[in-house]
C-alpha cells in the first residue's frame, strides 16, 4: 500500500490550526484587548490564620479580628488593647474593601462609616479603622491596608 504525502495546502492548514490552539484561539490577543472580553477575576482573598496574625502582626493580636492574607509591612501592639498593622494584598481597592466589610460583618462587627479610601467598624467597645491605598502598577492590582484595631479603647486616638 502506497503512502500519500500531504500537500502544501494541508500542511499550511494544519500549522494554522496548531497555532490557533496554542494562542488560545485569539491570535495572540489578551482578554483585555478583545472587544467585549474581560480579564479573568482575581483569586479570592484569604484570611490570615490566627498563627499568622500573632507571628506577623503581634503576639497579642486578637484571633477573632479578620485580616486579609498578604505581605505584612508593619505590625505592632500599642499597649495591651490596641494594634496597628499594614498588609499588602492582591486585588483592587474596591475588592479588598468589600472583602474586609464582609469578613467583619461575618464576625458580627457593625459598619459605622465607609468611603472609597477608609472604613470604620465597631463591635461593642472594640473599634477598627481601615485605610485602603492602591500600590504598584502592572497587570495585577494590589492594595495596602493600614489598620488600627482597638478592643475597649479609643484606638482612633492612639495614632
């Protein structure tokens, strides 16, 4: 039985199909450059574990206070009942602010004030003030969260 060799047109078509598959069918365009397409959603934020909070912020940091997992750039206790921390987390300011509001709400805190850059919450005598700032550039947004947390003290006056 004789074997037929593929013609030039067949080889060209095969090369085009393989190229399209390797490029995701968009001829090398990213989702943001294709009209009507959106970039894939960012990975969901995760909460720090109690062990991470006490090792990265302060050994006395309350385990029930929500903190998004990220790179802690500042963490300190201010006496026995107040803490200040900064953490840089993946995501836009809006996404990170929404995560914090939901996490605190799930922990039975009450939202007392919020705008695009700051949020204040309260639970009994405890208070938290969060400030949000976009950092860096590039394709992956990140947000710096600066938090003042006080349990039973006027933490907003400790800074």
